């Protein structure tokens, strides 16, 4: 579902937003079981720049059971204070033998979106055409509106649209609620906590328990670097904790 939360790699937003860099040059995380007791994998994130006006944000997730993911966003860089425009998103899930488990993807230019699950090598595809609002994000690019807001506000709520396979292709309005001072067992320091949940207005109490949400932590003393999250691999999939590794605890 949302393992995209770790992908905030290598994109410097200083020239785009006027704020400090939104992304480190390369980042590494360890993946823990949902109760935090066991290391179940690791992740690393990087940037690829195929053109001067485009970037690809790429996350690689490796689990100790051999399964792995590749999570990618293609973005067009904006001018001035404009955030990059998401062009395409694709998250591919593999079994340990290299065969496909599932693929979530969306083209934000032509509106095509699909969620594919492979059953004994047979693809079960749910596809549709969607109209993506300008402030729609998916995968790692979800970090852009959140950190942009954090640089300018110590607390509060920011709303944007989010594409996800849950389990069909969907666009949700999500609310990111920021708690300015937070403690997290897995990472030290002066942190901000962000709770991201789909927003359904008066239907929240009925629908919200059945759709994805995540919780994120950012380091307030280091330009709001993303340091961890509680999330799931995909909709109703493996739940895990993602923790940024530092020089002292990097494996």
C-alpha cells in the first residue's frame, strides 16, 4: 500500500521552493516488524535525472524473506515556487524468485490507472480512467506537499489528493495533521509527527477505518528530514515500521 513513505531521495528543492533542500542525496532505512521487535528488511532511495526538467524518484525495498519492491515517481520540475508536477507513478512488487506479485501504476497525463495482482502468473487487472486534480500525489512524491507545508507551518492541517490501489484505482482527499512536538521510540531528537488520513467529511467515522492511512516523523532540527513511518507494503498487506539509519546505526 504505502511503502512509498520512505522515498524522499536526492531532490534538492531549494531552487523550486526557496526552502532548504527537501531531500537528502541518498537515504537508507531499516524495516521493522509492526511491533518493532524484528528487522524484516531494508530500503534505499535515490534520484535519476533523465532530462534537465525531469527526475525519477526511486525506492528499492528488500525484505529478509527475499521479496522486494521498486517504487518510482516521474516528475516534471516546476519553476519558481511551484512544486514538481507528477507525470507517472509505478510501484512493482516481486516475489523472491523474481516473479511478479502486483503492479500499481498511474499516468497523470492521460488519466490511465491500473491495479494488477498476479495469481499463478495470471494477471488480474483493475483499470480505469481518472481525472487527476493538480495537487494529486502518489508513492514517494507524497513527501513534497507535506514537507513544503512543514517548512512554513509548525502545526496545522494540509489537504491534498492521493492516488492509491485500495484495492481498485482511487483518488482520495487526504488530510495531513501535524503535531509540532513528538517523541518516537525508534528515533531520537526533536521530531514532528504527521498523521495522514483520507478525508470524507461527515462520513469519516464510517469509511475511514477501511481505507489506508500512515503516520510519519520528521526531524525538526535538521530541515524536517524524514526519519520514519508506520505503514504497509500495500493495501491490507504487510505492516511495518520504517526507520532512517544514521552513521551510528546504519547497517
